[in-house]
């Protein structure tokens, strides 16, 4: 990625000690785009309006309809037909051109999503680990009282008050003491764990859809969940739906079952999800029952009220995957419960889809043949997405492009090709409203003001096996010595893998203490280079855990350090 600029950009960079505002980002893109003029130009000239002077776009890149996609009414995007009994969808009044990416843990905070939604685009909260996030902010004294304000609107006040009574700390906990923990997720979670998960996601969406005084905002808000973090998915989605969430976006895996789960949850029907289990001789499922959930809390009547079914946008990286989901996803209706797609390229931050045919193999090291000189996965022509084929495959469903698309000219290109818009993550991650810990945010902005930062696509950092973008930053776990000195511990467990041994189910993570991993049948080579994303990303949100262990030679307990992720376009933030 570049990052050069002239004197005007250098002057802007000097002001980066104060994080830029979300409004600046959106307005910068909008002013340059002049979307009303774009719609007019498309109506008059189609995609040729955006060709370089004297150059015609290939006919294959033109849309099949005489009416440009960007100028079509919202009704165009709704499925033309629905099966009898299919869940009624609530389409947004307008199709957003900008989706604010879902970045966990809580980097895509309710504050960020609220401001994006207020500007008429799709604001997205991160649904990752919202159970623990809620409890940690309550233990921080709930600054401003906003989480308690959200909980005061939760349908079951007995449940909400139990949570507050157990976890709220007036004035905040002692910084030297650890947060009160929450049990880790298992195949059949406890009632308390489901309650905290539902309420955590409810609060985040509710706060994104309301002003600080509790008055509602006319906006469109979504939730982003990682498919790889399987066990909390259903309770997380239900919590977001109770808060009237409008969209669900999911990547880092293939969310085939999610459209059907959304259909059934909207009717308060029981749902289940297949869970990946190593060495399993039979299939495993985790379950969630809205009726049991409310009954166990003493409010069975709450299961009688249907909730809105949000629109579903899977995040994909190929035409093949999009086509497969439209054929095999479990949802209702002609598009199998899918209302659009986000195409994410490997330049995006966070987890990336691996290159076609790439598989990390710690034992044989065969993956090393597919790494570049820096040790990053090599992406080639097979990983490119033919947008004309993609448009043909998804028909009239809207699609968005993500990964280095936070530029007005790229938005123009997407619209000209028949897309609905772009998803932007990294540019929002360092804005004033994001949930990224302020000290880390300031450090990144200061360094970008002076020089380019480097993003490394780490093939082994994530226990998921997916490549993971790591921003190389002093004082973070991206520094090898910091990572190696960190005392290993697994006390959040979102990325644990279930395994079966002698007919019993267990859970392990390649970033947990090595001896523990080996006792559970893990291979030592699989632990090399693995990082604890759970604790690192929680530190990014400003709520780092105090470890039960100490660094070698230290007299104080270790406090978890940050592990910042960003897209390849991180240096572009100096433009704002």
C-alpha cells in the first residue's frame, strides 16, 4: 500500500493527534463522489460515464438492465417472490452505499455504528465476545451509565437486574485486580451464559439505535459475527434481533445454516447449529431455544412475541461460494434467506480467506511452499473474483466490495459495475468514535503522521487457521519479544476447537499453555507462532485482563497487551 502525499496531506497529518471524526470520513467520500451527480450520470450514460476519457468499458461489464442499479428504487432489492409461509423481511428504506465493517472486539462499537447509521449508511457493531464486553464495562463502573440504560429497556428486567447485581462495580474495579470471569463456551451452555450473551448483544445494538438520552434514531444497524466462533452465534443473533437489528453480516467461514436460524429465531422457534469437532465419529450440534430461555428466566410469555427477521449478508471471497450459498443455505424464499453479499479481498483487515488450495500444516510444513519472502500467504489469479460472473451468479441481489475500497473512485467503480457499494473498515477503526483503546489509537495516528506503517498477513497467528492481518506496532504483541514473553493462558476460549477422545468431548486451543495443549492430544508444532487473539483483541477495546501469571523476572501480574489488526490501506487514514 502507498501512503505518499503532497503538502496538503502532510498538513492534515499534523492534526492527527486528535482522531478524525466519522462524519469527516463519510463526507469526504460523499463530497468527492457527489452521489446525486453519479446517479444522474449513470442514468444518462451507464457505466461508460466512469470510463477514462476516450476508453469504452467492455460490454460484459455493463448491467443488463437499462436502469442503472444505483438508481433503482429500494423495492428492486426485495425478493420478487416468497414461498408460502416464508418469513417477512423488513428491507431498508434505501440501499446503503457504504457499510461500516464489523471489527472486533468492540472496535466497531455502538458509538461508531450509531454515527454511521445517523448519516444514512449501514452502521455495524461487532458481535464478537459481547458477553464479556458487557461484563467488563459494568465492572469498570459503566461510564455514563449507558449500559444500564440499555439494560433498563430489556424485556426481562429480572434477568437484567441479576446481571447488574452480580457484575456492576460502582466507580470501577481496582486496576490491579482481574475482571470477574465468565464461564467459557461449551456445546450446551448454561442459562447464565446464554443470558449474558443475549443481553450483551442486545445492549450494543440498542445503544447504536438510540441517542444518549434514550430517544430512537432513524438508522440501519447491523451486527457482524465470525462464523468460526460457532458456539455463541445463536444467542448473539437473538440478542441483536430483540434490539431490532436490521442486518446480520458473517464471514470467516461458511455460514450456510445462519439464514434458516434467523428465520426460526424470528418466530421464537428452537434452533441448532452443527459444530466442528476434531476426530469426531458422529455429528455434534449446539442448541438454543427461545422458549426455554424465557421459561428458565421465569418469563415464558416473552416467547410469544415474534421479532423482526434481519437481512442477511454473507461475506464471501469467490463466485463459487456465493453460488453454493444461494443453492444450499437453509433460509426461506427464492434466495435462501440471503439479501446480498459482501465480497472481501485479502487486502482487508482481520481474518482473510486463505488462498485457493492453501492449508496451514504445522506438522509437515507443506504450506511453506505457498509463502512469500516475508512468510505471508501468496494470493494468485485463482483468488481473483470475476465481478461480471459474480453479478450473473447473484442476479439482482446487491453486493459490496471490501478490502482497500475506502476511496471515492473505488466506490464509483463498484457502482458502475452494478454493485451496491463498498464496505469500509480500517478507515473507521482509527476514528474518534471507534472502540479502539485511545492510547493505541493515538500511537497509530502519530506514527502514520510521520511514516507508513506495515501490515503483515500472518499465516499462523490465528488459532482458526485463517490468515490474520497484524499491524506491526511497537509495544504490541506484533513484536516477537513481546509475544514470546507473554505468559500463555486460555481464559476466554472463543477460538477453542472441540475434539472427541474416547467418546468424550473436550476443548483445546493452540495458543493455550503448551503442556495443556499436549495433554489434550495437540501437536506441539501447532503451537508455534500462535497468538491469543481473544485476550489481544479484548485489550484493543481498552479492557485488558490481569493475567493469573507473571512475566519471567517480573514481580507483578501480567496485563494483557494489544494486538492490532488493520487492512493494507491503513496508511490512507492520513487523508482524513
